[in-house]
């Protein structure tokens, strides 16, 4: 485990494991100058975080390979900073000499960056991804060396993608320092924190560059192939449980097994999937979720509803929804909400109904319902 946020703020993701190894040094586990100091000691690729994490996983497998096991391996990489060895990045950037750049987390032009700055970020990111690919290959090779290929199921996925200039963004969201930010009296903030330190989170829609992440599964009896079926992270645990013969899913699980897709028994899984920021990130809220950085939410964070050929970005009452025809507009640059209005409203209603079905608190559903009322039902009666 290389991501520090799993065991912070009461998330409890370390519960239920017999062993837990935290490879420290990523995220805000250390201060920026400490991270820079740590890199000075790096002498080889094996000193990088993904290498250290995979090596720890290999050692664990050596100790437990003759037992039944569930092993979860998390690598912070390819998250920034993108600092893979130069020989990886040179595959994508001729003449690369170790330059680095940190994403703007917002509009790259407004941040004063050039197109080459963004391209540098993309090239170093590709170098980082290639390094991660090598070390994941090392882990799979270890399974082979331990004679585990034929009786081990492997899932590989990621949490989100990244914008490299698409839709004007360089980052995964728009975060800006706001010297005029204010907080309400009942906000739970440290007394020493000046309001000018607040990050303001602007409207940050989730387009396909963020939501269309890899999902690869290898296991006994699974034939090679590709599928366009729609799945979501919540479906992974039920799928694993079904594949290993554990029935009786807890009622608290909202995921559904896609084992039938993997076995070839069916082609489709879900009619739509929802991608979202935490729904409690409502307009005006101040949050220290995940990484303990203080952020003020300036607007309702949009959710994205995706089908096989449509995507709908649904925010709060003040934001006109965005509907995209993925067959004609895979880059999601042309909003057809008004032309395809009936389709968009149906998707909105489906998403709202789903949120209600899984027990989402009303205060988190209401803004989306109000948006539908204003931009669809209101338009009909105007």
C-alpha cells in the first residue's frame, strides 16, 4: 500500500486484513521538501515507490503462496509527481533531460502555462505509466514463479484518469487558492488555519478522460477477449466473491457481479453507470475529506451518467446539464441537451431513482432533482 489516505480520517480501509504494509512517502504523507530530499537518495529504479510496493507484495507472496489468500496491492504511481527514470520518459519525449512540471489543477492557459508545458506533463506521465507497467509485469511474473497462474484470479484497475488539455484542464479538477474565501462559524477547522489558505473547488465535471479507466481480469477458465460492458468499482467485490464461490452478499453492498460477462454468458452488465465526486461536497461546504487539505466547494460537483452511447453531466440547479452523443462526439465537446432533451431527462430520472434505491440521503439527491425540474420540466412549461 503506497497511498496514505486509506488509513486516515476514519475510512477504515485497513480493516479485515491480517497483514498491512504501508510503503511511506507518497501523497502528503511527507512535506514537499521532504519528498525532494528523499529523491536525492534514490540510486536506481528500485528506489521508486511502485518498485518498493511491488517488492513488498512479492515478499508477501513468498511467505503465503501455499495458502488461500486475498492480496490487495495499491500503488500511488502513476500519480504526480511524474518522476520515473529518464529512460522511460525518453520513449515519449526526444531529448528529455529530466524536466518536471506539476499540473495546474485548472485551466492551463489561465495558469500561464504553454501547450509544451502540458505536453511535457503528458510525456512524463506516460513515462510513469510505463514504469508502473513494468513493475506490474514483475508482480505477474512472481505469480508464475510461485506456480500460482492456474489457480489465482487477478484484477487490475485504476481510480481515475487525467486531463492533459482536454476541456481546457490540466489536472483532474479545478482547485484555486482563494484569498477572499470565507467559512461559516460552524465549520470544523483548526484554529490556526487562516481563511486565505482555503482551496476553492470550482465546478469539475467528470468526462471520459477521467472516468474511462482500465479494468482487466485474468483467471482460471477465462477466455481472452474484450468487453464494452459498463461496470463500476462497486461491482468488483461481488464479482470476486462469486468467482471464488462465496455466496450471500451483504445487503450493504450495492455492487453487482459481472462474472457472467467475464465467462461469456452475457454481453451487457449495467444499462448505465454513475461517476461522481462525493455527493456531500455540496455548494458552500468546507471539507477536509481524503487528504486533510481544506477546500471550499463553490458549486455542486457534477455527476456523470454514462450509457453505451450517451454521457450526461448533471450538476446543481444553476448548471445546465450536458448531454453528449458518444457515437458522434466521443470527445464530449458538443452539448446536445436541447436537441436530445427527452433522452437527457430520462437519464436524469434513472440516475436519481438509482441514488434513491441505494439509500442516498435526500439532501444529496435534492439538488439533482431540482436541476432536472429547472432545466427540463421548467423548460416544458415555459
